[in-house]
C-alpha cells in the first residue's frame, strides 16, 4: 500500500475535513480513490489495465469497479478492439453525474455546473450583497436555474469555496476578514433550498485540491499554494498530507505581520502581509504613484503594465517584491518543493517573477509555478470537494428532499 501511495496522488490525501486513523475500511477507501483516479487519468480503460496500473488484485479491482458503477461514479462504454481473445469492456467516468460549484468573493460569486472530468457545462456571475442571507438567496436562485437547464443530469452535491477559513467540524465560516459572514449557516441554507449535500472550504485549499486532482502534482509531497486576490490565502501539503490545524485555521499566512506600524488590515491588525501583497494593495500602490485620476481595478493596472505604463509597472514590481517577502517566511517555515502562485497576479507573470524571487531565501529555493486557470481552478476545486468527500463513503446522506432534485441518483456521501 505504501508503494501505491507514493505512486498516486489519490484525492483522499488532501481530505481537509475527515481525518481518520488507519483501518481496513480506510485502506479500502484508499484503493477506491486509486482506482477512481486511474479511471479518470486513463479513460477509457479496462479492468485488466486498472489492475496492472494499480498493482491491486484483479478481484479487488473488479469489486471496486462494480461499486463505482452501482453508485454511478463510473459507467461502462465501448468494447476494446483486440487482435484475438475476449474484448474487454472499457470504463470511464459518468459524464451525466455533475456537481454544482460556487466560488464566492466579497462582491460577487461565480456559479457553475461541473462534470466529473472538470468540464464546465454552465457558468453564471452573481452579484452578491453584504447581507449573507440575501447573497445566498441569489446564489441559490442561479443554482436552481442551472438545474432546470440541465434537467437530464444527476446532481451529486454542491461545493462552495470561500475567502476565509471553514471549521472542518461545523462547516461554518470562522475567519473571513474580507467577507463578514462569520458563523452564518451557509451550508444549512443551501442544503435546505436545494436538497443536495453541501461541502465548504477555503478557496486556497480548494484551489490546491484542484491542482492535485485535475492538475500536475503527481510525485510532489511538499507544496504550498498562495492565492493573490482581494486578500492573500494559502493551502499547505506537507509530506503528502494536508496541513489543516486547529479549527481549519492553518495557512493564514496573509495575516502574518510584516510591519506592526504598517497599513490597517481588515483582520484588525496592522501591517499584515496581505496589506502589501494583495490585488487591493497593488491598486493602492498604482493610485499613489499616479496621483489624481479615476478609480481603477486590478485588471486596469495589469493592462496598463502590459502597455508599459511606468506607474503600473512600478506598482506591479513593488507588489511582487512584497509577495516575495511573505514567500521567504513560508520557505523558511515549511521548505516546500513547489509554491503555486494563483490569482490575479499570474496574468503579468513575465513582468514580476524575477522581482518576486529576488526577496525569497537564497540557495535551493522552491519552484515557483503560476496556476494558469484563474477562477476556473477555484470552481474545479469546489467540485473536487464534493468528489473527494463523497466518492469513498457509502452512507446515505440525511439531506432534505427537494422537488427539483434530479431523478435517478441515489445520494452517497
């Protein structure tokens, strides 16, 4: 089993809500994860090829595959062409099983329908109010419209990413300086409205999960993903395991204080890393350097920097150096192999990468890799939360029925 765990980056490695002691049931679920990931990576694939790729016994693979088919994660397709002998039935993920995903920001949310391969079937941008109840009502309204639009699909659940920390036990938002929704029951409200099980997590954690499940993380066991947007967040994997911390608070590097006499942060402290490194900080830097003029967005600053505007270029380079100051602390504390940089800053990567590296620790520094999909990765991460937390569990979720619930799909959690 240890050999398989090193070889495959099974999604349960980064289970950010369900920590369990080793047992035969956990081992069985890990085997399910391995088989499910191999089907995703190699589809269409035969049972015999799954046994060869995984190192598991053919009988074990067959038993797992039958479970996955019965639970509708996997479906059988065409027969493979072979020069002689029995033609094996090929397997692939069930493209009719989909997930509702929502990526919430302080001023808007993006809602999507995502299939098990990470393909987007629909997307919608929802303007949200500061009042959480009104905001969730708007998000749910968009979700219900999407369910009607894709009435022929089976909906497995809802995944939601948030700009703050979510308690793994209560699934409540407990720390979100840029979104004043702390302790509001987002999960309960969405479950009641949709009849689907809802999974929540921090946007950086979900983004890291997206990189692991849909991206390029095989073989990497020590990694940090830093998100640069309205604030600064991070997700951490150390020795192949998620670092969650008490109440899910691990990874709040954005609120490390770089200068106690620095700018006021939304968390109440002064001089936090995100007050120097966030997109909001970059806009303020540009406006300060430019002087009087109209209000701009971070997209405007990036466009100006690409056109060679001196003030915008200077603001981007200063932001990059400030990002590097925080990365220095992360490198000293965790010594990751790779640091993913995700968010707005990646669109000007060629301009800022050298500046960012210049303030990091010298020597054998981690690789810096831009996460290139922007908000799409956060949405895929939201869908992966559902996939991760539902795919290995067999109990039926106790979730209220909803009249618009898609037919024919028994809920497994």
